[in-house]
C-alpha cells in the first residue's frame, strides 16, 4: 500500500516509492519535484527499532534535535554532499544517560535535486548490574567488602565501590561489552569468611534491565594454638588435632605467638597430641 505525504521541498503531496536506505524520487501528481533542491531526513532508532527523540543532530551548520518519532529534517539543501552526524553526549541528559552509539555516528550524505536522502543512526540502550554478596548459610550478617567492575573497551566511572549492605549497583553499562566483576573482603574479615569466587569474567548486561551478579561467602571456623613456656613463650612444636573422625597435624616450626588453624568444621576440636622441643614436657592444655 502506498503512502501519500507532503513534499518537504515544494509542499505538494507525494507518494514515496523508493527504499528507505538512500536517495529516492519524490513523486507528486505533477511528476518529480520541480525544485532544484533536495533534503536529508535523519532517523535515529534504538536497539528495539523505536525512534529516539531529543537526539542532537548536525548537518549544514544546524543542530536540531530529533522529534517524538526520532526524525530530524534538513530541507531546501542544494545539490552537494553533506556531513551528517549525531551527538549523543551533547544531547539532553535523558538521552545521554540512557543511550550510547556502538556503530557509526557520522556519514557523508549526498543530496540530489528533487530527492530525499534518508540517513539512519542506531543507538543502544544502557543496562545496569547489581553486584551482591550473600552467605552460603543463609544468615544476614555480612562481612565488609568491595566490588570492582572492569572492561577492556569501556571505562567505568568509580569502578571500585563498597558493598553497602552487601551490594552495589552499576548503571550505564553497555550490553555490547563484556565485564569482569571482582569481590574483595576487608582484611579484617578474611579470618572469619571465605569467598567461593574472587572474580567472575565474561559478564554481560541487558538493555533497560538490572542484571544480578552474586558472590557467595562462607563462614570460616578456626582455632589458635600456642605453646607457652615461662622462660620463652615462643616455642616450636606441633599439635595432633582431631575432628569428626578426621585427624591432622599442625606444626609451628618458627615459634609463633599463636598458630592459626583455619577452615575447620563447626563443633569440637580435640587436641590428641602435642610434640615439644627436646628436654621439655607437656604440662596441661589450657
């Protein structure tokens, strides 16, 4: 079915018969537009093929914004080739904060007398990512931590952020990029908690949605042992430990003040044997 519009050059009704990817004839009941000028119609669409309004366009030293349907009209142009472009970052905040261009933003558009040249630009809508920290045991108390989101081709503002209440949201991420997400526990929390993963590579986001990325943390159970001697409180030695039918020997070869034994199971730990330096005897377990 043909569509009858108004010729933006001469004001007469015309029927559009050409493909919308280049110059095509503007026909009226009288034939081709009799004027010796043409026009450029810029159409800006999003990744859902909807027109994007309020996008700044540039052509022939003018800078109009696209209308509600995503069009910007440049009429009464003499025959020539014109640099035609869009400026997303120079557009209003509700455009520049929502969209970005991943393909061309400027073309050389040829204008012929009595013809309209259609120029299309495609924008992508940003997505968002919500990075979260959760405990494997379901408890709500979380250790202090920070997240870092990075990409080879996209510089992120404030890439490292604290995990406020166990989460941080990253906006204005690009669905066309891959991101690496890392989690780091505060130094004081690493004795009591252990991350199942330190980073997740190859993460993507979806336009107009919030993509969750979850890091899981497990509580760590530990004990600290010490060999105390009145004349020298830093003795070398070893302990034979037993828990839930499993046994292991922990050795302190340098005589530390405390021997930290991490990653035990919750419950009772039995000290089965203590080996001291020669000439010393084990007195008691405090």
